[in-house]
């Protein structure tokens, strides 16, 4: 019988292996067929449609293979430089008759990111080509783009309310105490508020002071941007007394928007489509409201990045900075360092631009990336740092390797401070009658002890390590920015700054985009900025991820995004808050290394962890028998 059982197990294993190999071959062949399908359809005349059903980011996350087939499609992400390049390419191409901004499902982005796209829209409009925007209701980010349109449409059943930055932050101290979890926090920085949700039930005065200043500056820039793009919009009145404006219109928010000059036209998608069709043409064989379109994906494919001229390397540090390896959208220390070192071995790079869009993370991984960049400097390459939407904490740590730093006025940066968190469960275990005991040969035996708690010796060592890490951070900034350590400590202490203030403080050298930084790198390498091209030092997505992307490419025949009114967006926001809470529990339990991370950054744009948090929430709800 034993021989029979062994034989049966062997046969089952062979069968499973053959099935797996067969599936891999099938999907591999399918991907190859899709990737090599004959000639892409020529792009004809029409309106370039930015149907932004997702957020704009520096580096999109890798698509999870087969997630869509399993009923768990990932939220879409659009690469910032692709969107800007597409808009700029349409300015001078006669096939592009108009630019359409479909913002019904737009997921937003950090203020600096949205402003860069808004500037591109303004450049397009300056060519006298029409720009038309449509949404059921505009968020603050939506409207920063739409304000640059020549015609702003809104669904008469919808409406726009402006909220400004800010809102409530979740604090878990009460829950942690009820569960009996002891949170040991080791930190430096009066303003290093990332740990506060685990140690307080409310916001500290220092955190409130810093956030009030940061949000005030960012919101002021938003108002200025709207005023420049659309002077007739009575935004100030809608911000000061939105209830009076809406009550005056008998509760009709869309009509109140029209009266205040915030929008130009009221109409549904069909009416909007007819208006675009007057400019771009239409297909008489299709339903009413159709118009000739040029999809964003196909337009990007038709306008690839330049490849001529001198090579300027660009390494992207986007997302949470983590130890080890990782895919796009996560700033994995080993992966990025290897990409830089591999790029240097080819010997054709003339300069290196470090594009940072990160709230920070592991101090160890941040240093790993910084040292790789310094290797490029050791080989004689000019190093220019370009900050995107945010370059805070560990993101600023990495930036200290640069010869010069570019940022935008609304970039979120600073947060020079570090911390560590160790949760222990002695009180939680005691509640259910479990205790811990044992023999310790030294004060560090079994420490940090998750079952019995930490002791004064290990607490002193861990705090000393954090303080030493902070001194290193301050020293790196002082050397890079030609300041004294005392001055860096004064503007450090974990405080977050907007790019405009950071420039005044000397943390940033110049304002400019990634293109500006590449141009500066070319000049420092004694090259003509108009005769260089960027070489992006990134890990290529695997074939499975490329296959997943091929299933999610946009379609010219898409009838449009489903409407999302203010209540639908509120529901989505509440789900995001719940996902964040679940993600925070995971981060508390698994954040093992010294961290240089920014809490405030999450309130101003899509969290780098939002996708992972949402997927974790799906798993938790499925286990509990719930569904969204």
C-alpha cells in the first residue's frame, strides 16, 4: 500500500506540473501574439481623450498577473511624463483637433503632479485648439486641470464643491490600549508625527502647527492656480460660504456652479459628445453623442521618448522606500541600487538625474540608494535631483547625493527625522491568561521580547540608535546643503515643508520639472540640452505583467466612464479610510527597520500604499464574508 500511495502522489505531482507548464506556455504564447500583432491602426483625425480613470503617478505599480481575470482589477495609474508628453505632442499635430479631459473617475495626484499636467493643458490651449472638460462633479484636483479648459461642462444632476486639503486622521491609541498592545516608540524630531496615531488619541500641537502652515501654503497655491487659469470663477465665494451659494440656487449645485462661473455648460454625456463632435467629427453609424477620438494609450505609443543624442540616466525613486527587491511603484533599495550600478557599467551615461517621488521609508534602503548614486558621482557624472510630488524623509535622504536639487513650489519635502516602532503583546496575552518567562543569560537575551515586553537596556540601545541615525541624517544634509548641523536641526526635527518654503530655507536650489533637471544635467555634462535623451534605469516589467497591461489598455470605442456624483465619491473616500486603517495595522506589525517616513504626505495625494491597502482590505472582507 505504501508503494501505491507514493506512486499516486508522484503521478499527481507530475499532473500538476504539466498543467502549470501548459498554462505558462498558453499565456506566454498569448502574450507573444498580442505583443506582435500586425501593424497598429493608423491614427486619424479626432479629439485626444484623456479619460483618466485612475491617478497620475511618477511610476505606475506593476500590474498583478491575472488580477483582472480573478475579479480584482487594480486601480489604474498613469505615468506623469507620458501624460505630459502626450498633451505636448498634440499641440503641433494637425490630427489632434481638440483635447478632451474626462474627469469623472479621475483619482487625482499630488499637487505638484496635477500642476505639471495643468501647465501642459494650458500650453495646449495656448495654440488656440479647443480644450473641453467633463465631469459629473469636480474635485479640487479635477478642477485644477479643468480650469485650464476653454469649455468646462458638468452634468446637471451633479455639482462641484471644493474642500481644500485637510481632514481627519485616524488615531489608534484607544484601540491599542483596549487590546493590550504596548507600542514602544523610538524617535527624534518634535514634528515627526508618523508615530502619533499609535501613541496618541489626537493630534499634537506641534503636528497641528506644521500641518496648518503646510496646508495653508498648498491651498494658497491651488487658489492662485485657479485664478490664473480661470479668473471669472468665483471660487472664493464657494470656499467661504458654499451653503449660501447653493441655497440661492434652490439646492441645485450644478446651477450654482454655472452662476458662479465655475463651469460653462450644463449637459449630460450625450450633449457633451455632440459638442465635441462639432469640432472633431463623428461616425454616423454610431450612437448619438459619439465623436472621433484618439485614445491616450495609442497616442503615447505613437509618440515615444526620443533616443537620439547624449544619454542622460534617470533613476526613479517612487513609492515607499523598502528593503530588498521590488517592482515598479515601490522604491526597493536593492532593486534601485542594482539598476544604477548596472546602468553605469555600460559606460555611455553622461550624467545622472535622480527623480524622487517618495514619502520615505526604510533608512537602510534610503542609504543603499544614496550610496549607489554616489558611485555615479565618484565616476565623474554630474548628479541632479528632481523632486516630484513629494520627496520627504527618506526621499530627502536620497536627495542629499545630488549636486543640485530641483523641485516644484507645491512639492512636499523635508521631514528630516527618523523613528522606530516595536509593538509588544504582554498585556494582551495576560488578558487571556498567557504569561511569558524564561532564562536570560544577558540583558539582551530574547530582546526585543514581543511576549514579555522590552527592558530598559534594549530601550536605551534602540533610542541611542535612532539618535545616531538622526545625527547621520543631519550630517548628510548639512554637507550636501552647505549648512551647519545646528541649522539643519532647526529646520529638521521631522517638519514637512512645501517646495516654495524649502527653497527659501536652502533645502532646494531651483524650481523646475523633470525635463528642466535633465536639461541642467546636460549642461553640467557640457552637452546641448536639445541634443540629449533620457535613459530610464528601471526594472522592466515581467511578461505576465505586460500581459495584464495588454488586457487593460483603453479602447477607442469606450462609451465613457460611469458618472460619480458627490455621494459616490464620499463612499469611495470612506472605503479608502477603512483600507488605510487595515494597512496601518499591517505596517505596525511588520515595520521592522528604522524608518524615515512622512505621515503628513498622505493627506495631499494618493498614498503610495493605497493599492496594497485596498487589496488587503479585500482579503480581510472576503475572510469575514463581506463584499464591496
